[in-house]
């Protein structure tokens, strides 16, 4: 993974057809996805239960771009090696998920992955002020984590604060939740460059109609790039 601030669209496969994950991943990549976002939930840290390491390992052969694994679990540390073995390129942990986020980020990098740190809507930018040299991605939640299809929560002030804090460090700001062609320009203008979109990409499409995924991805990218200048 080389670093640049070009807009990246990361479809969340939580919104894909669960019976056709391999084909769905291939379809979104063929239609222009930059990253593939995998939401891991434990039914404890968030009120939903999704994929474990073996499922993520099964996705890996189909992902030719970047597999971006977002852990909405607590604790995180006991599972870092399992997700490294599953093939995650980026592994993101929530700052709220445990008391030793420095240790977690160090362990993620130590396992050979890019380290991400996520912030829930109620958590301030200051929570990661001392983590900027340990992280590669800051994921700003623009919904409360747990379920797809939620309404966007405006976090543009927080995003702008993070962008100022990051300065010239090679750190991405990723937005997760409610991303559409209407909300993408708001977050990109504030400083974001990676956009996670679930229903915003998958709505109306299927493996039989993958061109719809392409239309949705292009609509989000076009709106975002216009705002980025």
C-alpha cells in the first residue's frame, strides 16, 4: 500500500449478498472499488454479530485491492494475529475498545498490517492526539456502529480537527457511515480521503447487475473529487 490522498471508495461488504461474497467482491472491484471494507462485529462491543477470522480468510483470495478490516470488537489484542493470518491489509481497532490503544496499534503494525484507529460519534478528536505517529488510518464513524443503512451524523468539525492535527503525516482519514453522493462532499471538504459505503454502493445492484455498483461508486467518487478540488 503506497500512500496518497486521492479519493478511495471502500464498499462495505456488510451490505453485499451473503450467499455470494466471492462474486460480490469481484464485482465491486471490477466496477472501481479501491478498497474492500470488512466489518467485524462481536455482539458485545456493538449490537450485531458478523464475521470471524475464518470468514475473513475466505474473503481474502477474492480481494485484489486492499482488504480493510474494521474490528468492532472488545477486546482486540487476542485476535490481532488471527486477522493478520486471515490476510488483512489494514486492521482498525476502536479507541473505545480497550485501555491500551498504544499497545494495540503497535501490535497491529508488528503483525505486518497497517494500523487503524476508529472513533465513535461521541468520542472527540483529542482521543487520538497522541496516536498519530502510531496509526495509518483514522476512521471517523458517522453512524453509531453496529448496523448498515443508518442516517449520517455530521462529524465535519471533528474531521477538520483531525486533518489539522495530522499535518503532513501519511495518515488517511476514513469515513464510515451514511456515505452517499450528498454526504461525501461534506466529509471530503473537511479533510477525509477514504469513504466507506455499504448501501450507498450496493443499493439496486447484484452480481447479475454489477454495472449498478459502478454507477453508485462513480457517483460518490465524482461528488467527492469535486469537493476535494
